[in-house]
C-alpha cells in the first residue's frame, strides 16, 4: 500500500515519462495485461494511455489493469493513468 508521500513522489517521477502501453478499441485483453506486466517488471512505474474509442472508462480500465497485474494506481489524468509495482530491481527507490 502506497502512502500519500510515496504517491506524490511517483507522480513527480511519472510526469516526464512517456506512455509505454496504449489501450485501444479492443479494451483490456490478455495480451495487453501481459505487456503491462512485462513493462512493470522492467520499469516499475508505467504510464498507460487510453484512446477515446475504448469501450470502458479510464477509471475502470486503471482499476482492472491494476488488479490484473498486482499493481497500484498512482494517478489518473484525462485519458492517461499511471500504475506502480515494486520489482526486485528496486528502480524507483521509494
């Protein structure tokens, strides 16, 4: 569970990053969850961009992606959200 201070630090780190994963008109699929899982293993902090044609809301997508990858939602802004999961590499150093 992330504290408010941790989320604040992660939000500031995510500000300069580009979206690695995109959710399109197909919504959340197994391949998307696998891609997000691999991205979280490599980066710990991942920004996800959603298209307007996505069948569900951005908030629902963020919660579903976080549940599928055992991560936590850090921030939701517009059509973009940020998820975090600590890996063994400890890249973000919270």
